[in-house]
């Protein structure tokens, strides 16, 4: 897509206000114009590092006056092209807004700037007895996680960002600064602007501060790993666990190829077969009871090698291996990139969805690992491609389209936690229907009439009227 | 407010389509033009009983063509004037849309028409091993509960309607039928229209079908009741319970006057002192462990008469008494109405908020009972007034304003679960700020440009521009 160059008057204003925190250099623009996925980079015209609400508002106002797009940027760990600049404009880097503003231990909430990462928040919580549970693989910023409605391994117990953002400070398209939500645990006071912003990927406003829920660190945490003869028996174990209402904190599936990658990458000796990783949170008796219930289910389903890990160092090694799965898989094919998929289906359809997907995988030449947060019905394919290889990209696109269409046909979603960005726009109408997408467009037009906040993301181009 | 009479052409169209299900009779209009609160009735010009999505869409389209408002109606159990007709128009009664459309036991969700009540849904779930936990006092419709973002006694464990509505079918202001959300447990696919609609009180669209989450009936349920020397020690028990992360299912505070009312109404012999009601859900061992932990906290805080109830009939009697508290309080002053309050504050401020409120209560002549869902920081005053008595109404208004302003000053909300309706509009700006309320107005204008969906609710009249 071609677009007008950055107006020199705007460049001068930004340079005047931000000095060295405004850059038009190639390396900075390249860093801010690409993400972790296969999307080819699309560079912004400049990068501003903002350090407070007023600076964010200033950038938005200056850019609005010149009709120039603004693209919020955290650490660039998203995977659907969210931070790319298909219409040019200014990448607004919020990683310098990284102050933990308040920790209310008694109320179980914290207020942070949007550039605080999840690990930074958990470091700040040390000694408080509390933790923040949402953990996408990367050490993403909380602003970015809110923008994509992220989740991760703990969501089956603690929910997603939608459930854990209580309040925001948000800069609107006209530069006004808005507060949404509040610190009460529930409210029926007016439209839920907080949850409209969570998942809006920077297209309705730029979240600059968040108040998030915290949770007491469980008295006892134990972990377990169990190998299964096939994917289906593992998935049936998950389904029964969820249906029994066992309050498991994490329940993750990895396929044989993922385990092979992990063993190589993490020097582990796990069985290279379909495997479930579990974590149990509770009182010592409660966590043990959960584990026993799940072990009984796994036994019935043919699970073997049910191994416990209650010592913190064993748990950490186990879960580090799980968290490294993505990077481990990337090493299966040196120099490759990942073509991400992220479907989520009602759990009753999960086994069927994975089986059909594995049948597709058997038909292509590229390596594809499968793992995911199956307690939610969410799984990823790590489709390993050389982006320069058209044949591989075509196979990846075919697999991706097949799994998305299958998930939608099963009343699921094209994205459980990554977001739409550029990559999944083409499925938005298939998933939600034309009317809902029209309403999304109306909301976008109401809040960003000039289409300058992260333009081109989420919403597919409008329909051409039928003749 | 005066408004134009119902156009005869529209009346003829409605009569033609709906026959006896369209009424302009006084009794039907009166029934649909008042609610459970002190708001003086404001009658619609007519009532239509719709039985399916297409009929709802038809009413909306016909009314839109004549510029006539449409006010959705369930069973009229709301308390902030939500169903009143300050601008006239058609009350659209959805109580006939009462089919349970699907129960997906494996996935833990059900799809219902908006007129299904919470008790009806739980009756339909009998034998499935599942239940729907959200329980405002009244046997409200699920559509009405979604519209007001309702909760109740179980919210501390199971969340509110915001957390439990997965998907909707919604009729828009132009009569189009929209699907929002889906049956996947999580999704990052586009703007969260479902949560924008939940709590929008019929002003953005009319929800006609809902998919809601269900939960496994716990293996063990036990209840307990405990008396305290004063409100503060009861509240401190709540705070410690929550901060320890005890997954208590219900934790309810009632003051001495509420207990007196309950004893009279329910023929119980509970101590007439500040009291906590608890319910514990889990495995037998887990529920017992929770109860023991809470009993230890209560003991430390000076709680006495910690009584258990594990037999279903004892639990039922106890909780029936709690559920009857509102009606029991109404009997304290025959012929009175309730002026409702519904604040919710961060739990660290709860004891202080209640203490200051009790100091206010000591200054007025009218009887005021206090109880609430204190695990969430939410409590109600049952302010008993004769609506025809100006002095009593003035005292009630003073108490209400004081408690709301106090809650907002404590970073809380003017309404935890009742909604804004007509009664709390004046506090919306104080709670959210002018910018957020302007954004709410922009959303309303985008989705209902002619202001015909439940006009006059939620949004305060727009500011007059300063000179």
C-alpha cells in the first residue's frame, strides 16, 4: 500500500517535542514495522517513544492534525501484524511507560502503565503474596496483552485479559484522555468501555494505564506430566477434567513433534508422545485432591508415566520446557518463521477438530507442531516456513485456512488469544456475520472517524455494495 | 415529559400483526410502566408481546418508521426505572420468548430466549449435573439480567452476567438481527460486542437470545451462619477471607434490622445482630476445609454462634431466609416502597464505607436495613419510604446521595448490579468523567441514531456547551 510521506511540519513538531525520542532512522523503523510472525515488514514513517499520558495525547493530536496514522507499540511480540504500518504513520512506542503506579494488596489489584511487562509486574509483586496470572508465551507488555485480549496457560482457571482488566486510562483519537472502569469488583454503571477497549488492538483508543486483578499465590502448587498413546485419549482426559469441574490451573497439550523439539532444545528426556502438562493450585490437600482426580481420569484414558513435580525447581523445569515449546519448535527448521494459527472451539468438538487437523497436516511437506491451552479448547499449530518459499507459504496458508474454517464451522473462533491484526481479517465476517462486522465498523467510525488509530487492523475492507 | 400520541397508523399495523398480543389497555400499560422501586409509573402507549426474533425485529422496524420508542420488558423486576416509558412508545414484552433452545452439557453452556427466567433455566437443567449460578433476588429473565449486568449472592465465586454471557442474538435499532460472541470459551476476534450489550439496558439493541455459561453442581455444598458483635468485625472477616483466596461461593452480610425482619417474616430465630451467611462449594474435603478456615477467621474477629448447615433442607431454609430479606424488610413498614441503593467499593474501603453510612442512617427517621454481597464490596440499603411522604422521600434521597458520593470517592461505583436506569443517571459523570460519558453518547448515537431504543435511560442529558 502506498501512502503520503510524513509531513515535514509534523516531523519538525515531533522532533521539537521529543528530541532523540523521535526517530526516522531505518533501523528503528524496521524494528517497529515487523513482528514475530511471517507478515512481511511494513515500516512506519517514524517512531516516537512516549513516557506519559500527556505525551501520548500530544502525539495523537499532532498526527490527527496532519491526518497521519498512529500505531501503538509495546515490545512487538504480537503475531498477526498488529504493529505493522500498512498506511505508514507514527509508531508510538510505549515501552518507556513502564512504571508500576500502585499495588493495592488488600484489594488484589495493581495499576500500571501500559509498557509494564507481565514479568516486571510479577517481580514488583514479590513479597506481596499476590501474582498476576496471565502469561502469553512472550514477556509482553500489559498494554499489548490488553489490546489483543491475550491469555495463555492459566486462562482455564484465571480467565483472559477480558476478565482481568478492571480499568484503563485511554487516549482517544482526538487526544482526549479518558478513564474507564474502576476499582470496584463489579459495576452496572453504564456501557462497559473497558471491555470494548480490551481486544480492540489500538483501533479505538490507546490504552496507556491499566488496573488489573491480582490473585493470592496459592498455598500449594503442584505440577504433573502424563503421556498418552494418542492425541484423542489426551483430549478426552482434558474434557472429563473440565466437565467434572476440577479447578485445574493449567492443562496443556503437546504433540509428539513438540516434545521432540523440547527435548532437543531444553535437554529434557520427556517421552516423545502426546503429553499433557498440568498445574494444580490450592491448599496442600486441595491441590493433591485435584491431582489425584486427574490422575484417575488419565489412567482410565490410557495415560502412562504420570509424573508429579511438587518441588519448585522441578515444577519450574517442567513449565519452562512448556514455555520454551514455541522457540524449541522454531529450531526444528533453522532460519524458519512461524505461520501462526490459534483456533478455539467448544471443548466437545476439540478432539474431532484436532483429529481432522492432523489429517490435513499429514498431507503437507512442512513440519507442523501442535500444542495449546486445551482446557479452553484453544490450540496452536506451529507451522514452520521459509517466507521466501512460495510452496511452503502456500501449504501454510492452506493449513491455516482449513483449521480456521473448521473451527468456525464448529461454533468456535479463528483466534482464541492472538487477535485479528492483519492476518485474520478475512475471517471476521465468516465468524461474526456481516451485521456484527457492520456494527464494529460503526463503532470504529464513532470513535475514530478519520481512521487514524492503527488503521487497517481488525476490520476487513467494507463490502462493495451489490448492484 | 410530554410526547406525541401513538400514531394510529402504527397502532393499526401492530394490531394487524399481533392481534390480541398488542394492547393499549390501561392495566397492561400500567403493569409495563412501573417497576419494583419508588419511581412513579410512566406508561408506554402500548404493549406488544413478541414471541420470536422476527417479531421483535418487526416491532422495532415499524416503530422506527414512525419515530416511536421501544422499551424491552422482561418481568419488570428491575429497580431503577429501566422499564418506564418517559418518552412513551411501545413496551416490548419478551416474557413469551421463554424457550430453552439448547443445553450443551459437555461444553457447559445453554442457549435460551431472553424471556427465560433464571429459575426456569435451572429447572431445565435438572438431571444434567449443571446449574446457572447468577441469582439476583427476583426470578428475573436472563435477558433483563444481561441488560442490567446483574449478579447476586454467587458473584464472588462465579462472576456477574458480564462473565457469564458468551453470545447473544440482538435486534438492532434498524431491525437487523445480529449475532455476537460465540460458544468458544475465549476469543480475540474483534470488538467485544457481547460485553458492550451486557449492561446496556436495552439502549443499544434488544437482546433476544443468550448463550450463558453453566457450572458443574459441586459435589459438596455446605452453609454456615455466624453472628458478630458489630458490623466492623463481620466486614473484617469478609476481607480476610477474600484476601486469603478462600474460594467461598457466597458471603453475605446482614445487619441487625435485617435479621429482625427475617425472623418475623420467615419465623426463624436467628440472633438479631450483624450476621454473615456463607456457602462453600467443592469436594467434600474442600468445602469442609474452606469452612474451617473461615470459622477460624471469624473466631479471631469475635464471631459467635458459628452454625453449620450441610443437610440440603437446612441449607435451603437458611438461604431462603437470606433471599427473603428484601421482602421481609418491606414488611417492617406496611405499604411502603423501597428506595434502592447499590454501591460497591474496593474491599479495603468496605468497613469504612459501611461505618460512615451507618452514621448517616442514625440521623434519619425512616427505617433502613443494610445487607449485601460483601465479598464483592457490594451492599444495599433497603430504605423504606412512603412515596407520597415528601419528608421521607427527602431523607431517602439524602441517604442515597451520601452513600453514592462516598462510594465514588472511594473509587467505587454508584451501582454494583442494579444498573443506571433513570435513577442513577445523575451520578454517571461523577463516576466515569465527562470524556467517558461523551464516548458512551457517541456509541449510543452510532447504534441508535434516532434514540428510539429505551430512550432516557443510562445517559444523562448532554451538557449545555459553556459560553
